[in-house]
C-alpha cells in the first residue's frame, strides 16, 4: 500500500531524513516512535505529500510521489491524516466539518456527504453532537471528530501524528479506543505515537527513528518480546517511556 524507498530530505543545509525505506502492506498497522526531533512528523508528512523530499520515492497504492505527473491533491484526498492538534474548522458545525471536503474535493452532493459523515460520526460514538461547534466539545471529542472527518473521505490509508499527545490524560483512552477499533477492522494505518499500550495491542510492526534514520523496523513481537536485540538508542528510549 505504501512503499518508502530510500527517501532523503533536507531543510536547507539540514538533513532531516536520511535514506529511509520501509513498506506498509494493506491492513498493516505500523507504529513509528523515537525521540523528539528524530523526523517522525516529517516522514509521515512526506507520505501525504505535505512535505517534499529531494531523494528517493514514495509509492502510495501504485502512485509515485516523485513522478511530476502525479496529481498530488487527488492522492492526498485518499490518504487520511490526523494531527496532534485537531484542526477542525472552529466556525463550522461538526456536521459541516465532516462534509465540506467531501463536497469540495470529492464532488459529493451535500446529501451524500452528510449521510457518509454522520455514519462516520456514529462510528466514533458522537452522533449526539452533530450540531455542535468544535469549541463546545472536549479535546478527546474533537479528535474523534477529526478521525470521523478523515474517514468520511474513504481513505485507503490513515496517518496519525501523535493524535493523543495534546490531550488531557483522561481523554487519551477514548481516542485510542477508536484507533484500536479501526485497526481491528483492517484499516491500513501508520501512527506516530508513544502509546506503547496501543502498539502492543494492535500494531503489526514498530519503526524506531533516531536523527532522521529508521534504526529499527521489526514485527511487534520482536520489538517488545526481545528487548536485548534492540539497538542501544531504542533500548534507551523504551526505558524512558515504558
Ligand atoms: P519529530 O516529529 O520526530 O519530533 P520532526 O519531523 O518534527 O521530528 O523534526 C525533525 C527535525 O527537523 C527537527 O530537528 C526539527 O527541528 C526539524 N524541522 C522540522 N520542520 C522544519 C522546518 N519546517 N524547517 C526546518 N527544520 C525543520
Ligand atoms: Mg512530531
């Protein structure tokens, strides 16, 4: 579904990604972790073509991002992205937040968009809040609306960048529950998160990054079950967060 091939990226003279390669198969849930500043957000944004890269290629569902002929907005519309900060439109109701991109980007009728959006809102357990504005919802609820909004676009893959790290602790669980359900339903997911409980429960693989490089890329059982085999940097990191 996603193939990242020898991707390198620079911000001016600063190399932020160095020769990153990995593959994510359909239905896989890949957790990306690593210290702050290691390039996790940058890597996940390159997959959605929100950040360009200078070397290598990323192929999403057969479409090459390095190919200048690729229509990036169309590709982006098929990749769901959920950020740390929910980024809902504050002046639009929940229902309008769920439908606007479906109408403007996918060309759906308002009726179809609403039907799809409300179905996804139900999936995240927030049907009762359809007429509220983001400011009237808790952080956890806003993040669940952001997930429903991404799902309304019928994404082929969902990218998450630390979706729970800006939330008060008591709201983390409700967002993770939605993500676990998605994972168990077979959604292909790439998740930057330090929630190792989530990683242990549903991930197929764990990628560990450090200083712009993918240092570890292994199956969940291997990552958690065989700590002695981990690189010193990964061991150090895991000791700090577990
Ligand atoms: P992480 O998500 O792992 O914390 P990031 O991908 O956000 O890491 O950042 C990786 C590195 O790139 C950091 O050193 C950060 O300061 C730098 N960086 C991120 N965005 C930019 C930018 N727009 N311009 C210059 N440097 C950036
Ligand atoms: Mg980040």
